[in-house]
C-alpha cells in the first residue's frame, strides 16, 4: 500500500512559494530558445566602419522578446549550418534582438540548435 501524506493549506502554500522561487530564479538567468530558423530574406549589410570585421558585413536580426544589450549570447548552429562556413562566431545582443553576422547572405535557411542569452545584471 502506498503511503500518502495529506497537505494542509499551510503546507500547500509553502510548496507553492518554493515552486515560484525556482521558476523565477530560472527566468532570471536569461532566455533559452531551441530550433531557431533564419530565412534567406531580410538580411542587412553594414558599412565597413560599423561591421564587426571586413569579412562579416552581412547581418540578420533575430527578434527575441526580453533580450537586452547586456546579455551574453551563446549560439549553437546545426551541423549543416556550421558547414556552410559563412557564420561569424561573434554575435551581438541588442534591445529586443540578437544580431548574427555572416560573410555572405545564405542561399538556404540557417538553423540553430539553441540560443541562450544569459543575464549579466
């Protein structure tokens, strides 16, 4: 026979408060996205004075609610996207978006396994 413990209102309130703390502490660590697709359209070009390097002057802004310019990005492309050899290892967080850079505008959709944005504040 299973052994069940009955929780009263105080016990439930305690458990709920612990759950809320865990949820909020996970959210406070940043943003985590999976299986992101970047199309071949809507790419921009930076002038050489603003580009992160002469080689990587094309960019795409991935819109991410809650993103800030102080977050640290960790972007993991799929193997097929990495094999294209056009992505820069550098990217930039901005208010509401993550900017990725490439040496050429892709001819096929880019795929990313994960995008993690860690809060530094």
